[in-house]
C-alpha cells in the first residue's frame, strides 16, 4: 500500500517498501535553506524527527496532511522560480537558474518513522536542503545543460 504525498513526484511508502530512515540527501555537504516559510498545517521540526542524518530544514504534519503540504511547498517554490527537475518516490530535486549563469539546486525529501505505527494522524516529515555548487554544470568531460 502506498500513500501518495504528491502526484507521481513524491510518495510516502507505507508497508510495501518500508523506509527505516529518511531517504538519503543527494550530497552529504548540503546546506539548510534559509528562506523557506512554514506552510500550515505543518510546523517546524528542528531535529527532523531524529530521522535525518544530514543538515536540513524540516517540517512535520500528520501523515494524511503531508501530501497537501508537499504540494503547497512545490507551488510556493515554483512561484519563486524553482522547477522540479528530477526525483523518485520520496524526493524531488528542484533547480533555479542564476542570473549570472548556472543553477542553484534544492531537494525535498519525504519520510516517516517506520518504527512507529502508521496511521493518518502519525507524523510525517518533509526535509529541505540546498545542493552545493552549480547543478547545471556538466560533469568533467561533458557540456553544460
């Protein structure tokens, strides 16, 4: 059984594919975004529920509200010029063009504590972290996108 957090872009696994910790962030040297608001009904979770091993800005909401919260964050970020570029079941990678060239990167991950009972009112989390460097730069030997 899968509980959809976002339309096809981000899903919170329930019982078929248990996640014992948060999905890994794309890079261990991420920075915490400083300009993200807290969108209701979510509240800040300074320690990310103790489930995330990297620095991130986290919010928590009831599991049955987290999909709407994730959609609200994506809409807010889109208004700020961010575009969803990639992702998987529990992660969305966003990019934003820099005026001077290149791109900034941001990732949003969804997770919950699989050690606790899964119910609509159980807490789920969204974690946000910037991706260092120019995410539009080509890897060595390639061309920029």
